[in-house]
C-alpha cells in the first residue's frame, strides 16, 4: 500500500518536473511541496517527535519510489535522514525535541557535514575545529560537498575538538543556517543529481551553545560512522529506484520501436539484456531490504550489510542505466528521453556516503 500510494504521488507530482529540474539544475520545489503535503519528506522521524515513525524498510521504499522518477528529489527524504540520524542515535532529549519536530513538520530540512576539501575517504583527517569557550563552542572550517546546503536549516557538523586524538578527538554538533558566521559556496556544477544543491559550508567563528553537541565530546566520528551504517541503505534504495525507472522506461520503448519490420523487443539479444537488468535489480532489492531489516534491528552484521547493499545496488544502477541508454540507441543518448539523465544520476551512488572502494574496505573489515 505504501509503495502504491508513493508511486502514484510521484507519477503525478514529481515525475512531470524531473527533466526540467535536471535541465535547469534547480531545486525540486514541487517535489518538496508534494512530499511535505503527504508527510513523506522525513518519514523516519519517530512519532514521539511528531514524525511518521516509519521503519527502515518503509523509509527505503519511499526513497526508492521517489528515485524511480527523480533521483534529485529522492535526496530530500534521504538526506533528511542522514542529517538528523546523528541526533536520533546520540543526541540529548533536548536536542531531539528541539530539532526533530520542525523536521517532521516540514518546516526545516537537515544536512550532514562530514567531508572537507582535503578529507573525503579519509574523513577522520578533517581540519574543521571546535574550541570550547565557556558555555560555547566556536567552530571554524570548511565542509565540502554538502547536499542540500543552503536549503537546509539544520546541519550536523563533525569537527575536531582534540587534534591529538584523530578520530576519537572528533565531536558532532548541530549548527543552524542562521548562526552568525555560517555561509555557503556556489552550487557545484555536476554530472547528475543536478536538482540537488551541493555546496560548501563555511564556518567562520560560529559560536554555538555547548549543549548543541551531539553526544559526548570525542564521540562524533563514531556517531558519524554509525549513521552511515544505516543511511548507506537509503543510497542503495536510491540506486535501486533509479535502475527500476530506467528498466521500466526501456521495457516500454522496445515494444514500440520497430526495426527490421518488427518491435526490437522480439530480438533475443534485446530480451537477454532486459532479463539481465531485471535480474540484477531484483538481487539488489533483496539485499537492500535485508539490510533495511538489519538496520531496524541494529543487528551486529549491519555494517557489512549496509556497505554491501550500497555497493551492490549502485553498481547495478550504473550497469542497468547504461544498458537502458543502449536499448534506446541514438535516442537514448539525447535529453529527449529520460534514460541518459538516469545514467548520469546513477553515477553519484557509487561515490557518496563512501566510494565503492571504501565500501569494499568496510566489507573486508567486517566479513560475515
Ligand atoms: C554530489 C555529492 C554530494 C555529496 N554529499 C555529501 C554530504 O551531504 N555530506 C558529506 O559529508 N559529504 C558529501 N559528499 C562527499 C562524498 O562522500 C565524497 O566525495 C566521497 O566520500 C569521496 O571523497 P573524495 O571526493 O574526497 O574522494 P577521495 O577520497 O579523494 O577519493 C578519490 C579516489 O580514491 C579512491 N580511494 C581513496 N582512498 C582509498 C583507499 N584507501 N583504497 C582504495 N581507494 C581509495 C576513492 O575510492 C576514489 O576513487 C558528496 C559528494 C558529492 C559528489
């Protein structure tokens, strides 16, 4: 029922704008409005804080369905979870009450600030500093590649509180867009997910109350990694949705397109491609849903499953979307058809929340 209702909403209110959002590289406001109106913008927020209280699997299905029509728009529910999960996992009751309510209502979005210009895969090599000063912390530094930066009101920021201790000297904070000293870079000009703004976040002597720290001092990196264990599954869902959208489009096209006097769907070479695409998508779906169940239960093998689902589903998305372009021939290579957008959008799922090389490192360290 959830899938059916999200799908019909997406078809009616999000799909019609997906091409324009990509072409104009603009924020998908229509999608945000539709998602908020239907309480689908941050479904993971627990009911205690005014949220829909969706479990990890339901959240995955929402993201998958939005991504099936518009990958950029699927970053609204996905990054709202990514940005706020550190608060949900490790924040004080006060922080939860203060920040999750507006998120659940649709009055505010949440971003996640881990990466820096010189600290990507090696996130613990970050340089952003937070220095205690009385009842405040003062933050200075640059966060890079921050999804929905500028649009979001709230930012979970990881910063170094003790440079001697590397990952154990990193703490997490909630920073607000309106805090003095917070500013944003120009939107990056990207290959895909062009409707999702990606910008630098500048922290210039940002003074925040000490109770904005998420969890204890020195636990920020552990919280950031624990968060990714859960949210990599939402990226798997995004990849899965993009791949399903490409397969659905290609499946229809090959029945219409005629060459050699018959629909190209009649050629076994074409049928085998479609069969492989559907097979890979279903394998990715089963792994992603299994990982979501592990996320819900916080199973001990969650780290492996989160990395495996993200890595596998994103590789599938890249293969399937590339094959969808192939099945449309020259037409697939143009912006008159949606599959080239899906191919460009799929690429990012192999890169963010840790590249697929990094996922393989994570899996190797956590073999079942
Ligand atoms: C559109 C977009 C949105 C993003 N959104 C966010 C966000 O909201 N918040 C956030 O914090 N970050 C975000 N990121 C950052 C993203 O997570 C990083 O780009 C990613 O982790 C890779 O870091 P990097 O770009 O510095 O690449 P690098 O770490 O420099 O990696 C370059 C290459 O080296 C490889 N490599 C690095 N180390 C190893 C190793 N040990 N073994 C094998 N290969 C290795 C990588 O796999 C990659 O192929 C976003 C990025 C993009 C492009």
